[in-house]
């Protein structure tokens, strides 16, 4: 099985509307997935309640996917840009992430350590698909995960832009848990805004929502092509 994990940009996507819904019981709580043949769609925010980022049950999500025998994981993440060159309305495939705080694990009671690394083969495949269908995407970049739910202060952004390229609230937790279970993980990030203070114009939620709509058509096209090829 292969899996697409979606965020806010896919809350209302019709791609998965005809897929069968299945409720999975996990040691961390119940979650719902949608299944079609050899593919699974998991909405990290939930299909009904739309959990905010800091309330997402990452351990339940990844535990369920592991027990559904997921072999490859493509995550769609909404992010803010820390760099002027990475404009809202564009896409990026991060090669690494930073999140030295508040990372969940399956090994709370074990002396187990994981060397985290995004899957290079899956990254290259996603980039190849984007190139074939002529959708522009930046190959590589560092994702910084913050806790949320609030956005970052200008002082925080001024510090963080020295270390990364984009900011979100979900990728590092998902990626770490997938790596603990040896599930190949890669992401396409939708850049929906400049982070607070990167440019002089004030950041507004209207701007973020506008750019989500710009990117969703491109993301859905990429997903449809990848699903048609079964992540081959």
C-alpha cells in the first residue's frame, strides 16, 4: 500500500471522495482513512473535526498506516516561506527538517534512537513527475517545524530564517514517526505565504487562503499522476 497524507489544502479535495472510508483502532486512539485499491489517503486534520496542528494525533495516524502495510508515504504540507526567492504560490520538496522541540516518538519507554533522513529515492521520483508534467518545484530545502497553533513572531522568523527555507507545523513529527517504522517518507510543500516579517507587507489570513487555492490545482494534478502510476 502507498499513502498520501494531506493537510489543509486537501480538506475539500474531490480526488478521494469516492474512496472507501475505514475506521482504524490504534493504541493511541481511533482514526479514519480512505482506501482505493493499493492506495490510502489520510487527512491529518481529520475528515470531520479538522483538528488544529498542535492537536493532531500523529502516533495514531502513523501506527494505523504501518499496520495497513504502507510502503511509501507522500505528504502534502502547507508552509510559509523564509526566503524572498521562494515565492508564495510555488512548491518545494524539502530534503531535511529542523525540529529540536516537542517531537513525538513510539519509543517513550525504550532506549531506541533513530537517525532521521528524508527518502532520497522518493524525492527524486516526485521531482521527476513534476518535471514531466511541467509543474515547477524547488528540489530541496530545509523545513522548520514550529509548535503552533499561532504563527511565528517577527523576532522568531528573523532567527529561524538563518537556518531553514520554509516553516510548517506537521512534517517533522510525521517524518520522525515514519522513520521509526522504516516507512519511506517525502513531502511536497505548498508555499502559501511569506513568513511574518520576511517582506514589509503585513501577513494576512486572506493572503494565505488565496495562495492555497493557487497551489491546490497543481498539487491535485501531481497526486493524480502519482496515483495512476502507483508510486512506481
